[in-house]
């Protein structure tokens, strides 16, 4: 008599973060309702999606870096700098919106190019190189700006405040950026080379992959994503802000979202779908804590526990696979 082996559905890291998101929504909805609020009201949902949009755009760029076995700690300061470039270039004029966008993209791409060259040509560790560039930008911002500067015209503020039905325009932008990133990673030669470079740099190089070029392109893409986030935040604030990126914690939170989504910090495994889930999970946790008026210190403790637990579970699964 033949027996059929019944296999349980396999839950990988990407599916896991979406499962965790669903569980968090259910439990959080119950807790908020018990407290007399509503996690799923239109105002709460819009606020959650707007928060996810800014972090998500940065996290998509960070996904490229981490997939390549690198990372970028300068993104928070790039966001602050580009918000100021945008607002000061626009100066409240509708006719200067396009030049401002082009200036932001050019400056952010140049910063990404510098990061990439430091890592590939001078062989500086990505952590040190991007942190150093970030601190240089921070010094410039602290020296040159005491507070908000420039002005964003009302027409550009539609990006930060308008909605398509219940969905903020900014969240649609985030989804569009994520979709382009998914296509680049999964349907292009660059994407295959990116995964190969992150999986094993030496093997990729010996296989004919121009790993230096891949890493440079990757950091340019990451910085451009940070620049787009800077444009979004400028549209929300109506001006540029020299500390908006650092105060929002976009550097470490973007890395946390990518790791929660199942992308391996060592590189070579993961993707944008998991990052989107990680971003939404962090945004939902924020929304729940805000509704419950939880102490900010306790909020950070819980977020830290969630991130450490997710990484620990994934590490244990990898160890189990290696043992088998």
C-alpha cells in the first residue's frame, strides 16, 4: 500500500512578515477597540499609509543595498538635504517644481555615486563609508540651517495630502517605486547580477559580473529613493527641514523594515515584497501605539524586541537547514 506524504505549507520569511502583519492587525484592532478607538477608521488608515509611504520609499532603496551585501547609513541625511534643496529651489513657485525635482534627483544620485566609489575603489567598509558621508551632510546641515527653510507651492503639497479614494497619493507613489524595484530585481540582468554580488562577491566577479559597477549603481538607486522621500516630506511640511530625516529615524528603520521582510543582511537573498510587508508592519505597530497613547520609550522597546525576534527566528531556521 502506497502512502502519500502530506506536506504542510512552507512559510518563508516573506510570507512570515505578511502573516505577522495580519495577526498584528487583528490583535491591534481588538486592543484599540477595547480602549474606545478604531484602528480601521479612515483617519487612522490614511495616517498609517502616509507614514508607510515615506519609510517605504527609503526601505525599497535600502533593499537594493542589502541584497548586494552592502547598506546605506546616509539616507536620513540625504532626506533632510533633499527636502531643503526642493523647498529652496521651488521658493513657493509652481514654475520651479520641475527644476527642483531634477536638482533633488541629481544631488541624491551624486551622493550615491560617492558612496559607491568609496566602497568599490577605496575599499572602505560600507558601514563606515556611508556613515562618514552622512556625517559630512549632517555637519553641513547643522552649520547652514537653524530651522526650516524654503517654501513648497500648494500645487506640490498635493503629493503629501491628496488621496485617491481612501488611499493617499504618496502611498500610490510608494507602491509604484516598489513595483519598479521588483521588476529591476526579478526581471533584469542588473537584478540577477545584484543577487549574485550579494550572494558571493568573489564568485560573481569570477563569473564575469562587474561587481564594482553593480555596487555603484545600487548605491545611486538607494540615494535616489532617499531623495524621492525627501521630496515627499517637503510636500508634507511645506518647507525643507534640516533634521526631518534623522528625527524620523529613516536610516535604521529602513534597515529594520528590510530585515523584517526577510532580506538577509549578508546579502543575496530577499526582495521587495518582504520589505513592503516589513514597512506596513512597523507602520501598523506605530499606529496601534499612537492610538493607545503608549509611552514612547516602551514603544521603542517593543519595536526592538520584534526586530530582534524576527532576525533570531530566521537565523535559527537557517541553522536548522544547514544542520539537515
